[in-house]
């Protein structure tokens, strides 16, 4: 027989026993849950960590500087004559364009060292290191078959770095004497530098890379580190490849090196075609003093130091290498550029000249008195004084400025 819903086992109207413990626990749990929700909504939470985002550097534009050109008719230049290469000749000429004379003929000179007090002048002529005698004759220096791509020197001593085409080993430089005699191998590659008043030399070191986009239709071998030392001793690393590429880009190599007259500071121009170029200023212990970015698409054509009564200044010639200008020779380049001066004391830079005077500029040199920078171009010779005024020669001095030596060629 089945049961109805009103049976006692199914329906019980008696009051239930109070369950104090169970209800208390349930209320406590509900309160904690509600409190947690309120706390989560009300109590401020710490902000999430800021993401680290690699931001590319802002574009650096080429400067535009108004140039007031004056003629050297009424300006006294205390520095001596310049050496210029023109039409297969090496000529000596005064800054005002007067007293021009031929020093050597049938040559293609890219670098000149000297003359010193002994009158010896050494030049780099199409890869051959030569001494030019007083009568214009030449004598080859260096080991047989040695082809150089760079040359520096002081006081009759020379440092030549090897041209790296073919099977030649990068970093195979030689120490030479302007007087002649045996040479000595040194582990420095191009470019090389020699402090003007100190026994300090510098050059590029490995790792070496074949770089496209500098010379037309061929790769150029460049080093990714900088070595420094005293002539005849084993050079040490001033700037390693890791430090150079951290400062100048992952594919950067060394384009130019310059030492202050006392050898205490070095300027290293580095970069890669198609990427921004920079100039790094380093102390003798390798510590970086400054990083000078160049305008987008501009490559360093020359770096040089002056020391004018204790005021140390770095000059940087940056030329336009955008597009088709990348591999065009300097003198054929129909593009502009600018000349920058960086002061070592204040660690600030300013542009001395830009625009038209730098179109196709192909030669640069500090004057021996460190008062001005000479810039040669197809338009003639410009003298850029550190007072931001550009002076042109009274009679146009044509040719490529090779050097502005302390002494005149006898």
C-alpha cells in the first residue's frame, strides 16, 4: 500500500532544531567573500610594470647655416702654405692663392706627411709610399710589393696600413722611416692615425667585414674595433667590436680615426651604409666621453683635432651620401654637407659651415696654428675660421687639399 504526502515520515510539522554552528560558518564564509570583493574593488592595486620599448632615435636633419663669405684680401692668415693635388701634380700654394709651385709631377697623391724640419716630404701615391726629394724626384719606401691604403706619421717616422684587396691580410701595417731602411710589421689596419705631438698611434682592428655601399661595384674591408699604442709596441684594444656596435649599430665598422695632438683623446667615426653614422670620442683608457650623431644619410668624410692654446676642438666633415651619392667620389658628388666643431671642455658642438660651400667638398685639414679649417671643392679653397665666418681665396685655389703642414717644402 502506498503512502500519502501527509504521512509523518514524509511531512513533519514539528519545529526543527537550531543549527547554530553550520549557520555561523556559512555566514562567515559569505562575509569573507563579500569583504574580499569589496576590498578588490576599493583598495588600490599596484600599477603593472612599465613595458620597455626600444624606440628608434629621432631623425637628425642636416643643418642649414647662413654663411657670410668674405675674401682673403684683407685677412691675415698666419699659417703657412698648403699642399694640393691637381691634374696629376702635387702643388704648394699660399692660402691666398699666391706663390703656387709644383712639388711633384705625374702623381696621384691622396695623403702627405711632412715636410719636417729636415725637409723630407712623404706621400701616398696610388698605393705606393714615396719620399719626394728636393729636386722633385721620388724614392719608394716600404717592403717590396707593399700597397698602402692609409698613411700617418710624425718626425720622420711613418705608419702605413695595407690596402686589403685581393689576398692581402687586413691589419698588416708597417712602421717606416722617411730616411729609408728596413720596415717593421705592426698589427694595425686602415684607417690609421698618429698624434701630432706624442708617440701615440691608432688604427683599426678585427673582426673584419666586407662592406658594400661605400665603393662602387666592390666591397671594402673594414674593421670593427680600434687599437692604440706606442710605435713599435704591441697595440691594445681601445674600443672593442661589442662596444663599437652597441654605440654605432649592429653592422657598424670604423670609417675614420683621429687623435688629439697629445694623444689623450681619440675620435672614431663609425657606422654602416644605409644606417645612421656617429662619431665617438674616447679617452685613452677607453671610456667614452661623447657620442655625436650625424645627420641622416650623411657620412663622415674627415675628422681632425686642434689644440689652440689649450682649447681642444674636434672638427667633423659630414657629407651627403643619400641615394645615388653613396658611392660617388667626393669631388664628383653633387651634394652638400656640413662642418661641425665639438669642444672638449664644454662637450658641446656647433656647425661652422653648411650648404653651398660643402658641395662636392673633397679635402679637409686644420691649419698648423689650429685657427681655421681648410676645405677644398671645385669652387675653390675655403678657410673656415672658428668665428663661423667663411673666407674664400682672392684667386681661386683649385685642386684637392691634401695637407696643411707645419713647414713649407724647401
